[in-house]
C-alpha cells in the first residue's frame, strides 16, 4: 500500500513538473488576401509553435474619429470575420491552438494608444462602435472554441479615459465567450492598465528597450532585461495572474534592441545577429519562470517560402537564422 501511495505521489510530481515546462509558444499570424490551407500551416507546425494569434481588423479614420469600420468588402479576406474563422479552422486542424486578437488600425498607421475623443458624444459613439466590433469577435471566439480572446490591443488613452466602460465590456464579453481573456497592453502601458484582476492573463506587447548597441550580445540584452523583468514579475504577484507576451519580437536590423517597437522603414541595414541575440535573451529571461505563460512572436506570414530571407530587415523570423533558434526553443517547451 505504501509503495502504491509513493507511486501516486511521484506521478503527481512528474505531471506537475511537466505542466510547468509547457508554455504558449505562439506566432502572430498575418492576415492575407486569400484563404489558407495546409501548405501555409505546416511551417508553423514545423517551427514547433503550439498557438497562433489570428488577427482580424477594424479601421478608424483618425485618432479622434469615433466610428469603426469592420467586416467590409474593402478589407483583405483574413481581416474579416469569415477570414478569421477560416484561418482558425485551418490552424486547429493541424493542432495549433488559437488566440483570437481583433485589432484596430488607424489610417496612415498612427499609434492606437493615442485614440482619444474630443467630447462625451464622441466617446459614447466610440464605445458603442467598439462594443459592436469586439462582441462580434467574442461570439466568433466562442464559435471556434478559441483558447484565448484578446479584448483590445494598445488602446491606452481609451482605457485610461473610460475605465468603467472597459469593466462593463469585460462583463459583456464573458456572457458571450467562456474561454480565457487577456488585453494586449503596450510595454510602457501595462503598469497602468486598471482591469487586470478581471482577466485571466496580464497581456504585454513586450517591446522593452534592452540594449543601445548596434549588435547587442546575449549578455547585453540579459542585463537590459533585469529592471523590466522585476516590474513584470511584481505585477504578476500583485494581481496573482500569469504574464502573457501578447506580442514580442525584434527586427533583423542594427540596434534592434534599442527601440524594438519601431517599424521605421528608414532602418534598413540587415543584422541577423542582433535579432537572434535579442530573441535568445528574451527566451532565457522569461520562459523558465512559473509566472510566465509564454507569448506570440511578431510576426509570421502565410507564404513561408517567400517571406523574410537574407535581404529582409523586418520583424518576421522566417528564413532567417533566428528561425532555427525559435524552433529549438519552442521544442523544449511544447
């Protein structure tokens, strides 16, 4: 009898250790003009990802405009509800779990964190528009049985100005969608987000500055992470919620760790070593921590064979040296 009890305890310990090793090894899957098929999904499986963020879009005319356009014929297929559903179903068929992450795009690419209305009437119009947008996708998340639903991405001024709206919105979303919720707060926003206790994950778009060097070493970036990691861990402890990097990644350019959020096209000098070293340091800093759930690498294109490559200075890891690092690291935490 004692032997049986010891075996049971040992089994529980082993299962517990194994579950701690598993992480959300995600990719942010870019919407395209057309449906996807196994050809587009198999490279995701090959890189040992177990999650994909599917990202339909709504569009706003400018930072003070209260109306949101979404699910229109003017959008790319993958940006619509029908496209998001088709993408999710194709991914799930190959064993990839889904975070549905509807996002807002402001014309000319202005930063969504600065969306702010000029009067109460416009705020109410924006709230009604955003509720219609996000609840339609909450219904889709429930329909496709998405594991995670992200209720917003980098909307700091909207959140700060209208906190009661967001609390009510979360209640409305939970009536529709029964899975886990997060919000994608920008790296310099997440400390002030007021509703973490109402969600399941503290979501952070992790574009923290970690090194000013042209080609940072892994050690440079590990040191640069130290003050940021402390703040992130303390917030996790305060709310007793796990951290999820709703976005993370580095461009393959000089100074990739200095201002990782920048997508400035004037930055064009390809530097694969900088991208790889910064990514390795992020993995080493966070993936071993129990309070850290994993993250979604920014970003992954559907046409793998034609994406990234030796002349590409953008975020995608595809057909670059960092792809091998991601594949090896994700395999260890599947």
